[in-house]
C-alpha cells in the first residue's frame, strides 16, 4: 500500500528533527535528567513539528530502555507509537472534541495506570479550540495530575488559551522553517525517492509553503506523479496554480498606476490561465512588499505610504479570500478600488514639477516625508492622511476626512517650523478638505476615523470613548 511522503519521512527521533534546536535540546536534557513536567504547550504555525515532537517525546518516555532521549525504535512500545496504535498515547483533536463532556471523560480515565510503559501521554491538537468550560475542567487535572500523566497541548493560536492553563505548563514556541531548511529537506526526500526536481522548482515549493514543512512535503508529493522526467519550474507553477512573477509585476504596475481596466484585464488572463487566486494575492503582496522596502531605502516617503496602504489592503484581501469558495469578484473589486484610488491621487512627478522654491531648488515629495519624520508621534498622526501639493510659496494639504482636517489645523504650530525649514520662511499652509468626502451635516467624529473603524472591525468591538494621548 502506498504511503504518503509526509508520513514516510516524518522524524521518529529528536536527531531527525529539522531546526527547532531550542525545543529539542531542552526536552532531551529534561528527559535525561528525569525532570519531566506534567504539562507542555507546543505553540507555533502549522507544519512546524509540534505534533511530531509530541509523539517523539511519547516514544522517549515509554521506550523499554527509557525514559531516554534516544528511543531504540525496535521495542514493542516504540513500534506501536510509531504505527499510531500505542495504547498509552492518547491523541485528542480539540477541534472536534472540544466540549466539557470530552474533558470529563478524560479526567475519569487519567487516573488509570498505563498499560505498557511508565507514562500515559495525552496529546491535544488545536488545544485552543476547547471551550471555556472544558478548559476549566482540564485545569483541575493540570493542577493535581497523577504522576504517570503527561499532557502536551499543541496549538496554532496560544493567545486563545487561558493564562491559568499556560501558567501550569512549560511553554515552547516552534519557529517557522526557513526556505533554505525546507529546500534542503525536500532535496533529501527527492533524492531518496529517485525524483529529479530542478532547483528553481524546489525553491518555489519552499517559498509557497511559507515556513510549513508539512505543506512543502505535501506539495512535493503532488509533483512526484509528474516525474516522467525532471520536474521543471513551469510544471511546478502549473500544478501549484502560481502565475509567472513577471505577469504579477505587470498587474501590480496597472494597480499602482491607476489603470483599473488594464488591471482587471490582466487579472482575467491570469485567472483564465489557471492561476489560483490566493496565490495571485500572495504574489502581489510579495511584490508590493519588495517595492515598499525599496521606497523606504531611497527615502521616498510618499511612495512608501501609498505602497503601505496597498499592502494593508492586500493583507486584508488575503484573509478574505480564504473564506470564499469563489473569491474572483472579491479580488476584482479590491484591485479595481486600489487602482481608482491611485488614479485620483496626484502622481509624485507632478507634485515635484509644480514646486519651485528657494531659487533653483525644487521641493520633492520626499521632503514632505522628512517633515513628517521630524514631528512627534501624536502630531504626525494628524498629517498621515494629507496629500501635499506645492504651489509657489503655498503648501496645500488635502485631506479626505474631516476629523484629520480639523486635527491638522489644531497642530499647525508644531508643523510650521519644519515646513519653513523645507520650503522657506515665506511659505504658508492651506488646509483643504476634499469635497467628495466633506461631511454633509456634521463634522466627522473620532469614531469615523478609518483607523478606529478598522480596529473595531478586526476586534469585533465597539467604541465607548476616544481619548487623545499626548506623546
């Protein structure tokens, strides 16, 4: 019977682990010194080895030669645990067994002595999924566990777990694997399976897995049936639904340049070619991030702010795409909106060309960025929404929101010295609110601030009071 690669090459000993040296060393020393805790929390993103390490630890504790950090792998206990049939290793999926009745059943059985080894090891996957009542019931067991019980709580979201539970366990954070570590492991597996994979295709798989070794090995397993010859970069892209980076670069150009129709046409070509939309969004995020770093390195603050806003929208889109069975319209709407917003803003080149000051010197958009950098955090926040235009000796600051427009005028005394140092002593500032967004009946309140609205949305909260905090 065929065995999937992920199970075939799953580490069975601490020495076979890839990375996570801090976890491995600590657990090996604890087992060697017989300092075994009754509760452990393994936290980290998916595919970083949490459950694998929990099973290795169970083998170490119940090996006939143990407890030992180097289980023999040949005794009956090691073989049973390796095969998933160890009766002293109880694995619970908290995503489906999350209620108080399940934990009560566990509490009733936890006092029963182990059948074969010295320990009964309880591995609870996705432990953050337990209900509040279930956590309370588990807490009583963690406070006074029988000496033969060891609990390993694996979670991808430790922040959802009660502090009372965390405080009674030893906490280990599993780090995401680097692309180099994933590529090296995949190369070993491919060589063992006698499959030839081009280095570029291997790196693509490693990058797509985003730190998850399990995801990377699963993707390689999908590619193996194609191995009538070497697995190429193009075949890997085709299988994974990943568009050519040059195509995504052109798509991002259309969005940033305000060419909404061209952006939608390019997206349609990418979609028709079979690209997976979530991978398209990820590719756009990577391209936007690279451009943002480049803009910051050259001091182009205006471009950096624009790219930061686009990247934030793409990050939100990435989360939404996961929850939609057919996300095409969602992606189209977001890219179109970003392109329309770019079309409505003044291009940096036009701003620079209309701003002659101090004789032959021209004011640049990066100069406004330098002004912002000199302000303290509280004052700067009032001007982050401003779009600057220089008209002779007048600096025009356009605002989309009435709240920012009002706060900026109140903070003008702190802004003026830095503007004079930039544009000259005779400069004056004209604060303007765009008519499209001007309030029709009343001035926008702090609750209308887009930053406040976004925080409320993300945390599913409500505004009770908004208070300005000084620096």
